[in-house]
């Protein structure tokens, strides 16, 4: 006999983070596309706007990745920010405090995105487990001590 069940009836696992090389490939492609779009629409001399956009990209990518992917994500975003979002275009440079600040902003965004995603997934998993173990889930006359 076939028994029909809803696909969401069982316990749902916590989503697994994406593989680090996949996250870095997405950071490479996303940063390239984002900086190219910003350079086309508003011009290359707006590093604050580019830093904000790349920080949001790093946070979004951090939401689907492991903590170990954060430094590489931040470094890839910084490379595109430094090389293509500030004049002279196509030239990497290091300007002490500015680039240290940019790298720390991008790293913090990636780490915060990862931490927030882990907390959200853990809270959802806890609610699913707690909802299934409450008094409403017990059969009439059954208590946890009886099991």
C-alpha cells in the first residue's frame, strides 16, 4: 500500500555550507561584475560606494559559506576594489591605513554574514526539535518517563 506523506513532514537538517572553492569562485565573479557595473554606472572614483557594495556581497556569500572561506572572500573582494574601483584602474597598490581598513571591513562583513546565518539555522533547528518534543507531540496517556 502506498502511504502519502508531505515532503516537509520529516525532520529537516540544517543546511550545509557551500564548498570553499565554490564560494571563492562566486566572490571572484560577483566582485568582478559588481565593480564593472559600478564603474559603468557611477564612475571609478567612488571607493566608498564600491566598498559598501562589496561588503554586502561578502556578507551574502558569508551566509552560505564556512568561516574558513571568509579571509579568501575578503581578499578577492579587496583585490577588485583596489585594482578596478579606484584610479589608476588596473593597478594594485597598498596605502597603509586605507587598505587595512578596507580589508578589515570586508573580512568583518564576511564573518558577520557567516555568524548570522549559523545562528539563524541553529535557532530554526532548535525550534523544529522543540516543537516535535513538546506535549502536543505525545500520544494520549503517554509521557516522556514512560518511553
